[in-house]
C-alpha cells in the first residue's frame, strides 16, 4: 500500500542500510502531534509537549539503528528501530546504538540506569562506551570507578572525560582531567591499565584527541594543539613538531609497523616515517 506523505511537514527523513528509512514529521491536520513512520509502516503519533515543555525532536542513528525520545499519552518512551521502550521517568540521556542491528545501550532515569535493549544492567552510571563488536563495555560510575562488562573493576580515576575503543578492538583508552587544560592518557591493553603521560592542551580545543594504535597495540600516537597554540604529534610519548596537516597514521606494511605524518619545510611537503621495532 502506498502512503501519501505530501500533507506533512518533514523534520527528518533518514536513509539507512538497504531499503530501510525513517520519517519524522508533523501532519497538517494534527499540529500538536509528531508523526513517525519507517519502511515497515506507521510507528505512530506522539505528543509535541510534555505538560508545558516542548519535546526535543531529535533522531539519532547509525547505519543500522535509529532512536529518539518520544512522549505518548504524556508518558516518556525511548523508540529504537520502531519499538517503544518504557515508560520512563525521564528522557534517555546517553545512547550507544553501535554498528550492529538490534544491539544498543542507553542510560535513563533518576538512578542513571544503563540498559542493554530494555534490560537494566547497572545504576549510577556517569559515562559508558562500547566496542564495535558489542562484546566489551567500559562504564564510569558516579563514584569515579571504572568497570568493564559489569564485573571487572579497573580502579578509580577522577574526572574521566573521554573513553574510546579503536575500531574492531576490545581494548580502549581514556582521558582523565588532572587540572585546567591538563589531561592524563590511559590505555587498557592486555587486561591492565597503563598511564601514557600527561598533556596540556590549548584551551581552544573542543574535543579531546583521538588516539591511534598500531595493529599490535604496542605503539600509539595522536595529534593535538598545545597551550602555546603549537601543533604537536605524539608517538609513544615523544613529541614531534608539525606545521602542516596535524594528523598521524599508524599502520602495518609487509610485516612491520609504522607511524607517519606530513610536515612542511619551506615550500616542500615532507613525509615523516618511523619504523617500530
């Protein structure tokens, strides 16, 4: 059956993998409602206000999954891939939709409860990050404890501000704030946490640096802008100047691992390369 969407004001229309799509709109004859549909048909009509508060109309998605906070009959729900979870006492605060279908996590409620799908896992969660495989989840609790997979405690680290898994890895790194603009870098590799140094960043940076690891995870590097507004590249804790593209790459080639980056000398672009032992 073909539906007529011409009588709608479209807020979001997103194409996903294959023939999947999701539409968020307002029907002209129901201006107090949000209309949501997807490739399988109608998801439904939802309230634009919670009591007197406007509901944020915001769809988040990956190639496989999509989600948004919705209000139906003045109750809060979290919609993922067309399914409604809830009702909840508050809107969902954090989500990780991942890159696999139907495997997602979110934090919701006054107790900041972490869920896998609609199953509650842990309370008092401040921050969490999940590996691409969804086999490892790193969780920071309100008391600054760091835990993986809801069972292994890694210690207490104050002011963790960023956790990230390299692509297709079960190990991760994290940044913890030590003082104004100064952050300590840690890595969890081979079931232990190691500190990889402290760095003072420019107060102009908006996000903390992404850290890149060689395939063996024995070597690492990142680029950043220091407190003097100088572009720097760090490889295994050693700093290098760069005045060109502020980016470093770590990779394997013919059985060896390397780091490389570009710099500018006069009018010449120089490829810098380090071979790891």
